[in-house]
C-alpha cells in the first residue's frame, strides 16, 4: 500500500511546488516560527540543564533550594486558583443576567462597556486605581472612611485587581456558550415541573460545566502569566513572573532565571494542554446545537431585580475603577490634595520626562508590528483551515503554543537566545537591543489571538468558494487576495487593532528587552509607579488609554463603512 | 464555441483514504477506468460514500489519484493544479463569491485570463442571457433565489469555455419543483453549447433525465455503465436494480427453457420469464420486477395476499405477499379496473418480456 499511496502524495507535492509564492510563504513562516518562538524556548531548556560542565540538574537544584522561589510558586498558584474561581463566577453571573434577564438599555450599555474595558486598557490601570482608592492614602479608605493603615499591597490586592481585569474575558466566553444552549431544553425541564433553580442546576449548569472549566483555566493562565499587576500591587508578595524579572534585573542570575522560566512555562503549558485538548473538545461536544429560537427572557421581578442591581453595581464599580486613573492624573498632589484640578503632570510628562518621545516610540513600533501581525495571522489561518501540506501541523501547533507562553518567559528566552546571536554564534546578534526585536516580540505576542480569530472566521466560509475561484484559474496567491482576504476583512481589521492595542500596552516581555534608546509608555508607567510617582504614572496611563480607545473607535468606524462582511451577512 | 470537443478518460484510477477512526486505509475509488465521449452528458450516480464525488474532484484536480492517470482529450493531467486544468465546476453550494455581484462573479474567470473589458462584458452578458438571467448582472448574489444562484454558477463555469463541465450535486439544495425545471434547463444549455459534462448525483430521476450515459458506482467501483434504458431494463445486479427505480426481487430455481424464455420455480409455482442463453437449469435466479410491470388478477401467475391497497390518483398502490416476499406494484389508470382490498387473495401476473433475470 505504501508504494501505491505515494503517487497521490507525490502529485499533491508537485501541485504545491507549482505554486512558488505558496512554497516561499510556507518556508518563511516556518523559519519565523522556529526562530522566534521555538528557538528561544529551546534555549531556555538548554541553558537551565547545560551548565559549564555538561548536562546537569544543578541549576534546578539551586533554584528549588531558594525559599523565595518556592514561595513564588505557591503564591502564583494560589493567586491563579482564586482569581480563576472568582473571575469565572463573576463572569457567569454577568453572562447569565445578560442572556436570561431582560435588561434595559442603560444596564445593557454598562455591560458592553465592561466587556470592552480590559481590551483597551493598559495593564496597570486597575492596580493604579486600586492604590488610589483603597491604599494608605486612598480616597475611599482614608478620606471617606477614615482608615489610616489600610494596605492594598499583597495577596488580596493582586486577587482583586486580577479578578476585575480578567472576569470580562470569562463573561464573554460564557455568554457565547449560554446563547448556544437551546432554550427548549430548559423549557422541557420547566414543563416537567422543575423550578428555576432546578433548571439551572439540572440543565444549564451541566451543559455549561466544560465551558466553566475552560474559562477557569484561561483565567488561571492569564493570572499566572500576568506581570504588571503583581509588579505594582504585589508589594513583597512575589509571583513567578516578578521573581524571574528580579532574578535577571536584580540578581543578574540569567541561568537561574532561565530555569525559573522553564518552571513557569511548564505550568502554563500543562494548563493550556488540558484546556485546549480536553475541555475545548468537551465544550464543543455538549454545545453544538444552535438555539432553535429566541429565549423567553425572565420577567419575574423577584429574580430580575436583585440580579440586575447586583450586576449593575459591580459594573459601575469596575467602570469607576477605570475612570479613576484619568481623574487621578489631574489631582495636584496624589492622595492629599484633590482640588483645584491641574494639568501640571501632563506638562511635566511632555517637558521633563520626554512624553512625546515615549508616545512616538510606543506608537511607531506598535504601528509597524500590527499590520505584519494581522497579515501573518490571516495567512496562517488560511493555510491551517484551507490548505493541506506537510508542516501545516507544525505551523498551527507553534502559533497556538505561543498563546501559552508567558511574556516574561519569552523575554528571558530572547535575552538568552539573541544577546550573543543565535546559539552564541553572533548570527542575528545585530537585532538585539534594537527596535526590530521589540517589533518581533510584539508580533509573536499578538500572533496567537489574531490567528485564533482568523481561524474561526475562515471556518465559517464554505471551502468550495475558494475552490471555485481556484477552479476558474486563480492561483493560491490570487485566491487569497481576491477571495479569502476580502471575505475576512472584518476579522483582519479587528486583528489589526487588537494587535496594535496589545503591542502598545505590552509590558512583560518588553521590559526585559527594551534599551534606554527606546522610551515605551508602559515601561514609563511601571517606572514611575515603582518610584511612587503615581500622578505621573496616571498621566502616562491616560495618554495610553486615549490612544488605544481612539484606535478601537477608528476601527469600528472603518468596519461600519468599509467592512464587506456586513454586506454579505445581510441575508 | 469553436473549440474542439474533448473527452475524458480515467485509466485505472484509485484513491486511498485513511479512516480517521481506525487509522486503516481504504479505497474511496478503486481501479476505475472510464471513457467519456466528447460532447456527451455523463452522470456518476450512487449512494453517499460510493466515490462519485471523489472521482469528480480528481478530475477537477482538488484530489490527486493514488493510482492511474486522468486524461482530458489526449493530455495527461495528473500533475496539473485545478487552476491549470481545462475544467469548470458547478458546486453543490453554488460557491458564488459573496463579495461580488452577478456580473463580477461570471467575469472572474475571464479577468484572470486577462481579456479586454469589452470582450468580458460581451461574453458575460451573452452568457447571462443563455442561462436566463438577463438584467440581473448588478445584483448581489444574496439577493438571488437558489435557482438563480445556480444559474450564475453555471454561467460562471460555462463562460470560460472549459473542455469539460463538472457538476457536483448542483440541484440538491433546491426544492423539488425547481429541481425538475433546472435539470431540463441544464440539459438544454449543455446541448446548445455541446460541451462534455460530468454530473454527480444521488438522485436517480435526475440521472435519467439528464444523461446520455449513466455510471452507477458502489463502494468505490463502477457497478454498471450504460444509457438510461439499458440500466433500467437490464440491471447487472440487485444493487443497480434497486438503486435506479423501484424493484421487487422474486427468487427461484430454473426448471426449463423454451427458446428465449425460461421457466422458474418460485414458491412452488411455475413462472415464465425472458432469459439469457447462458442460464442453466437447476441454478438459482432472481427476477427483477418493476412495480409498473406487474398487475393483479383473479387467476394465473403467482398466488398472493394483499396487505396494502391505496388509491394514489393516477395509480392504485398495492403491497402483496408472495409467500414470504413483499412485492410492491402500481396499477395505473385504476378507474375502471377491479380494485383488490386488503386481505383478499389473488394472483400476481406480468408479461415474461417485461422482467429481467439476474443470477443469484
């Protein structure tokens, strides 16, 4: 059989080779993914196992004997677990209320704002406002309640801030799943005499269970990988991400940091594997059916009012937290004097602290990275969904793998992998410390999200549409440009903006790689917040919020007027 | 169209797939050789999973054969990608480009061939006229009905003047009435253009209505090839007989021969049927009896009991039991005929020339 099967495979290969653009694209992609995702991770392994005297566990023995590393592991897992649980619960509450209860316009609008805020806001915002509202000199704690010794730093600070940051992700995920539950399943249970609570417990919850697990793990991974919040509000409560950062920048122990990064990577990879291969499949299996018709929304006041009030209060609280930062940037003295509002911090930012350069550097680098990311992720999704070739599995796996790699781990990998050139040969050493490596990090960090949304967009498109173009005489390149890309224009646009926003708000990997030659806004925020100059940090953060929010608004406008998919969807 | 018509030849084609569950290889198409005459309309007919679509996709170039060679005219095309093959396909889902209007959809292939704008315009409008879509060129495809979308798909395939036109179950998404009128339309256009057409379907009436030649496939191999009459009247197997039209099977043993006719013993009764010269007495045979070829009478033929009697307007539908065998028959124009009721005992009769005998 083997000899016979070869003809088909041979022919497939020949047909592929007859398409030079396609072959080149595939080769370039594979090279890029290998060099900038696989290689840095591999070098971490090599680094932490191969010391001066060959293969050994000595580095691991050393880091596992450090009490602060062991503490960091338990801290990280503890925070991740609690944040995962809390975010899933709050997310479920919001999702349930939105899908099952009739909301008025105002509350519905609040929900939408809440779901969008974490996407457009820089990573530090909630930590900053947490300190501002509830810290020692907090507006609420000290000035309203008169508590003088409240500390937000540490475990609870991180948990609260991360929960507020990540629950909207759970909310969006679970909302999608709840909408897919066929209402007649619940109606059937109700019809047979079950109370609302029974229906929820016997029908809704079991159907949702894999999805809840999924949401929990996604948040868990996000929490573990989070660098910015623990950095700002963790105080002496160190997590793995911050410990690794300090190991490099404080202790100059690069081998130790590499080994720690390997440990962190193993944890996230394990979670990711469970989430991706076990729970995602299960979620899909239980919730394939599309709702056959609209759900009868709850009108019952005894359920509706408490749920709506609870969620509305929570939503308003979250929105307040986000608004605090821009407001805080106008206070004359942080924590003491609130009036009259002043623009002096912005003056300082733009005069003494090179605000304009920071703005420009962040903006330009992200602006270069985002179209490349968006195009790359569309190409990868096209190849993964629509084409068949050797190496396809590799491309898909590696671009998804990047999703599970915490920024800190990637940062350490790049330091170890490129500071002396590839395998210390000096090859590509030139990019180390330049803007190019920052751009590459931006690309790698945003690639998985873009690819994922591209893949789901492309899966919706009937394969035969592209086949028909191919059949009419278009080559792969033509098919991609005239058929595929126009059909996923919306997804491409949103990928463009998402990667821009992700890049300009990135911190975890970047902070390890940036050189003084570049001033990035996020790094500035971190620096000023570390020094306790919260007003300046707030001013920088506000500028960042304006940029990202502007980008999202622009995209929405653009999609509204130029998106082709809209026209197609109007069936 | 002044092009030389080309036929299609499949030379010992096989396609092997891996079963995703068991990981075992199996033949989706096995050692299939076909010769399709230039300008003829050929249907690949069979149940789902019989390999008909795979065969079509191999001709189009979307799949590569694991054995054998495919020719269009005299040219071997195995190594050509779909865009280099002189074929055009009409897809089951129409596969119109949703971001283009009707005109641009039909013009797509011509633009790729770098024709002048005027020429493209002339050809596209001419083609839209041929398929009955005059004046619709500015519409978006989602403003069209299913039948109209199918016409666009057909126009788009025809306009590039391919040597071979391929149809992948193009009517299966349409409602029953439209399907009937569209198939007449497809046949008319194919005759008018004189193009070689290969049509995949699982609907036997479609195959009958359209084809010069029907190829019935079963489990990856060709079960029978022939014009509609041959296939209907002289099926080579029970599978073919059952798949094309309705068929009853009466099993018996041959007892004697009388010229072109043989006598068979069925459930203890002697029955006469037309027989091949190669048939031997003592062997078991099966009579293929079409519902319209049989009728009920008070005497003669095979004794039977009526288990269903149902008035259908143009015919009376009967189910009768001949021993343990259920036979379905249709008595046409029942108005002035004797109607048998459920439970009545009567006789199943048919002309010896109107049946076909198979080896069991």
